[in-house]
């Protein structure tokens, strides 16, 4: 029964006992057990990643009215393993003039920046790698390592398309980081904590009801951070071939690709954590941490599916529109939301009216935004029409 | 446990390397890189003193955060100036920027 | 020798070695990447000093923003100008002397300070450092003024830099 | 263990080890038959002209600049946001003033036309 209540710490304690009984010092034993645990954990993430490839291919096939992989194994479930074998036995090409060390480091950093996020993922209250009290800042920091890997890949490839693609991707990633951080700040204000566990604990009512607009902003900026459609600059073959990973082949390209998929899933998890109560599901999580972890993974998969849904439904946005949308719309809106949430949240602190007040203020902001956009669009249209007298001629 | 002297000597060495970079590099961007090293040395000192001498107050960390803000402002304006100079005079070698010499 | 001491020495070697590469490397973009290595090393030191918030801020601000800005600025200027000539000017000997002097001076100064071999006092675990920090930043008797002045400073930097870069753009 | 960052450090090590292992296995298994054509820079089959280090436009710098300023701002705002519920009401207004001052910078850049991608 002990195991069911707190699986990780039970295993940890029994392992520690058996290690130290052999005469090992406690610190060394702890570090060794952690190392084994992390290895298992990361391996789990990588295996999950393999299945994400299958899910991705299957789902995109359904969106496009195809069957998808269906030859290897039932429903083609072993297709990703065939993919891996193919990636492993492909020749690894390093282009002439490339900066070899940085060329090889870039995919490693890209994958690492994603794996690092798993250190703070709270699957359940007692099933969390480490509960940092600066958890959300850690999320942003891991993202900046990802940005770094993009710029390394682009520069080291010695290819114009790669360099240009890297610059565009970096401009996009750093731009969308600002509304994302502002959205995280809104959550931090609501939870009064930056740690992942603290945020989950604060969600008696999921934060989506406190901050629905913030959720939309976070979703958009998360998709942009991931570089998925409609923000998938790398796929704009007609402009920059394959962006920063134009020159990558074999396993190194595989790492970028797998990193992107795992990153999407991880962000699905963070959406579940920040806005949908993490492992909570109508009291079902009371059954034990393992059930909580399964609920959490289920929620993460659902939001992974939402990200895919957006990806295969919306066409790509041009880069100038993308950046204008961020700086002229999303960033001001996110900061206005932060100010309003801080004010309203503080005014109604510990009152029963907190959730309705925040929800209504969100609705109000949404309405004002739509009205502003309408009038702005009308003005733009009038300006366009004033510039084009010929169209009025044809109306006669 | 590590004595405070180790951190302070490390910070002093980092500061000196940064100073060398500022004085010796030709390239204006590289000079700014040296300034960054010096600011980092200062920050190591601030956080070290906070941890060893006054861990119950936050003074050291507040100072370090202000240093971050100053470093950001310095880099932003400094690099903008370098880019502007590059556009106007087509050089960023600090020795050649002698318009204000006389 | 304890594990923490060995760790410290590894990080110190990384920091000083990469810092030395920053000031001597010929290729500017490599110098920028070496700076990033230094910054990571410093972040690791902050983590060792139990200043997790500072470590994260170091990575978010320095690696995530300042280093990127440096790389952008380097790529905006042409390569021949950056990498053709020798990296150091002709006064580098004097500069090295100054560097050594400053190190020696700082070392003797620190030697004579009585707290030179202080040991760290235990950190009380019940105080949440970030909450303390947030409280200190907005309390009028503490650091409210620096907090607001910092925003004005950033505003001034933004306006100044945008103005200067705008001049460059109009050419 | 009092310092949770040891765990993060181990995570960094493992997180680097896994991709390195993947690349190493691929390098071990894969064929190695380099030739000049295969290793040439891929630019849609056209011979590469000049250096890949081309002149970029100043616009990238402006975006990075605005990003830097807002990034530093968030560092100040995170402690403020965490401790907000324990602070008196005027602390909220201090934070709002802080944000408004920086939004003024964004508006300035906007009005100057520096946020246009041209």
C-alpha cells in the first residue's frame, strides 16, 4: 500500500537502504540512484517520442483523408522503429566549410533543451523530478537554450539558406517568448508561486476559468515557440528550403525532428499544468499518484492533439505578418491582461467573487479587443479604397 | 565547504581577463564582450557576499538584478552605436574611430 | 577534497578558460560562443551558491537575450572587417600588464581583509527567497526606487538604441 | 539533499548523453563514403556564390533589442508576481507603473516604424 501512495520515494528509500548497506556513502548512493532514475525517465521520454512520431503520422493522415502507416505491425505501430533503423544506417554528411564542432553540438543542444523541461514536469504531487521554486523561469531558460541551438545550427552549416532560416526562426522564437512569459506571469500572479507543484496545488478551480484569454495567448505563443504551423518557417521551402536544418542528414536531422515532436508533447503537458489543473480530474486523482500521472499524460496527449489540429488546419503565415501580429497585438494584449489580472486578483483576493470577476474582466477585454480590431480594420479598408479609385470606376 | 576566498579570487581573475579584453581588443564588439565579462565578475562577487555574509537579507540579489538591467541597457545602446558607426564609417576597429581626437 | 570543491574547480576552469578564449579568439562569432560558455559556467556557480533565481536569470537574460543580441550585431557587420586583422591591438602588452596588475591588486586587497576565509553560514530553509525579493522590490523603505528607476533605465536604453539604429537604417 | 540543482545538473548530463549516444551509434553504423559533390553546400543544386556570411538587415537587431528589454523586465516582474498576494494594494500599482513605462518604449518603437519588417 505504501508503494501505491508514494511510488517514487518508496523505491528510492529501499534502493538507498540496499546501496548504503554495502558500505557506500549516502551522498554517493543518492546521486547514483538519481542518475539511474533520470536515465530511466529520459529513456521513457525517448520511447514516448518514438510513439509520438507514429501518432503524428497517423493523425495527419486522418486529417488529410489518408490511411497513414499501416504495413509494419498492427496499425503500422512499428513504423517509427523502421524509421529509426533507417536514420541510424544513413550516411552522416558534414558539408564543406561547416564548423564541425558547432555543427554537431546544435542537434544535441536542441534535444537537450527539450529533455531538460522534463526535470520539472509534475506528473503527480509525489511524482516530480524536482520541484524548483523558480520552475517557470526554468521553462523560459530551457527555451533560450533551444534558441541558441537554432542559431548554432544555422551558422555552423555554412549555407545561406540555413543562416537566413536560423535568423528568421530566432527572430520568431524570441518575439513570441515575450507574450508567453507574460502569460506565465499571469499564472504566477494567480497561483502566488513559480514552482510547478505550487501552481497545480493552487488550482482548486482550473486556471482556464480565471484566465481564458491568457490561455489563448499561451497556446498561440507556444505553437510559435515550437515552430509548428501556422508558424512553421522551416517548412517554407520556396523561401528558405528547410531553414536552419537544411544541411543536416541522418540521425542529426532525426534529433531535430524528434526534438520538435517531444517539445510539442511537453508543451501540451505545460498547458495542462498551467491551465487545466495538471493531474486533477474531478477527484479521480485521489486514487493515487499513478492514476494522477496517467491523467496528466492523457491531458498532455490531448493538448498535443490540439497543437496538431491547429497545425494541419491553418495555413502558414508570412514572416512580416507573424512578427507584426506578435509585437502590435499579442504583446500589448498580454501585458494589459497581466495588469488587469494583477489588479482584479488583488482586489478580490480571498473573496468568492474572484473567479467571476476575473472571468468577466477577461470577457470585457476580449470584447474591447474585438471592437478595436473592427474599427482598425475599417480604417485600413477605407485607406485602401482611397488609394484605389479604379475600383470605384468599375462599380458604375 | 568552499571558502569564500575561492569565489573572490575567481571573480578577480575573471575581472582581470575582462579588463585585458577591453584594453587589448581591436574590435569594438569584442570590447563590449570584455565589459560583459567584467560585469559577470561583479555579479559573482555580489551573490557570493550575499551567500556568505548576509543570507537572511536579499540585498545582494537585488543588487545583482540591478546589474543585469544595467548590463542589458549597456549592451543595447553600445551595440546600436557600433552598428550605426559601421553603417556610417564602414569600420568597427576601435583604433580607427578617431574622429573626435582633435 | 570534497565533491563540491572539485565541482567548483571544474566550473572555475571552464569559466576562466572560456573567458580567456573570449578575449583572444580571432573569429568574432567564436568569441561570442565562448562568452556563452562562460555565462553557463557562471550560472552553475550561482546554482552552487544556492541562488537558483540568479542562475535562471543569468541564463534567461544573458544567454537568451544578450548573447543573441551580440550574435545578431556580429552578423550585421561584415566578416572581412571582423576576422581579417589580428585580434589584438599593438598595446596588448600594456593591457596584459594592466590585467595582471588589477588581479594582483585585488588579490592583495582581499588577502588583507579579515573575512577572507569565511565559511558559508547555513541557509534557513523556511524563507522563500523569491517572495522576499518581490517584497523588497516594492517596499518603499527598501528597493522601490531602484525598481522603478530600472524600468526608466530600460526605457531610456530602448528609446536610445532604437533612435540610433533608426539612423543606421535610414542610410 | 539541500541543493535541488544537483538533480538539474545530473539531468543536463543525461540530457546531453542521450543525443550524443544516438549520434555516435549512427556514426558507427552508417556508411562513410564522402565525395566532393555530396559534401558541397546544398543551395538547390546551384553553385554556391560567395560567402554564407551575408549582410543581414538591421531589422533583426531591432527585434532582438525590444526582446532584450522586455526579457529583463520580466525578471523584475517574476518576484513581484510571486509575492503579490502577500503585499498591500499599492504594490500592484507599482508593478503596473513599471509595465506601463516599458509599454511606452514599445509604443515609441511602433510609432517610429521600427516594428515593420521592410
